[in-house]
């Protein structure tokens, strides 16, 4: 059975304190790993897609990386507006038509 | 270009009542999805559709039915609502097996 696990469940950072969120996966053939940001009361907002080990994507203070077993979302010098829940999701060889989500990391950046 | 629009945004039902949630997308996407999101459970797939006239079960389909009569619309029905169906429901769409784009959600309370 495909599994996606995110850690930590919650993370509190001071403004400017860089850190990383983890998304580990156990799947039968990865067909894409997706990162989303979700603000309270809103729907998930798409950030990145990664397809193969070694791939990296960047957007402002965020950088997503992918290995054969996990993905990291690196946040450099975060600001309070980066506070949100970050979700990862996968498409797999056996379920390419479905997106399977992890339970998310709730990030709080304190000013 | 509205993206994915869900109707209604909020609803309170009594146990045993029925209702239909409407999802509309204007991106000409083939795939559409219905998820529910509960605290600590992440996003769980209820049903999905890979094209007009086709639907398939996801992880938690019991108690729900769906229809995709038009490419741009995906309806989620609850025939006899139960308190366990209290949740936030999200619709999403994607161009085939790529990233999905989400609506703003429907907050449903069953009393």
C-alpha cells in the first residue's frame, strides 16, 4: 500500500530561521511528487512538481528537492507570511490517476 | 478565469437529509476529484473522474455518490447524511496526471 508521511507535524520558527520539512514515501513506482501550501479556511495552493530523484525546484524562499525515498521543502529566511500548512502528495505507478496526500506540516513563523 | 468553483461554501444538514455539492472548473481539465479533510487525517479521496461520464471510487467512497455529466462539472451527493460526514470537502481538477488545482472548499456540518 502506498504511504506518504510528513514530518514534523508542526514547526515553529523565528523569522529568518531556515529549516526543512520532510515528506517520505513508500510507493510502487513514483509518477510525481507535489507540494502544496494551505492557508486556514482555504483550498490547497499548488507549489511544485518533482518527477525524478535529484530534481530541484525553487520559488522565492522555498526550495523542493527529491530523492528516491523522500522529498524536502527547504525554507530559507522565512517570514511570518510563510506560515501555513504544507502538504505533499504523490501519484504512483499503480494509482497514477489519484493524488495521495500526507497529513501535512503546520508551519508557524514568529516575527 | 475562475479556476475551480465550489457551491455552496457552508451548509448545515440534519441527519438523514440529502444534498448535492457542485464543482465547476473552467480549465478544460479531464480529471476531477472530491476530497474530504478532517483534523489529523489529511486529505482523503472520496471519488474521482477521468472524463465525462466516468467515475471511480477513492479511499473513502461509502455514503457518497458522484456524477460527471458534463466535462466541466463534478457533483458530489449525500443521500442520507450522517454526523460522520461532517467535514470540509474540496473539489480539484487536473490536466491528466499532472498537478491538481483546488477549490475553496465546502464546510458541511451534519447535526
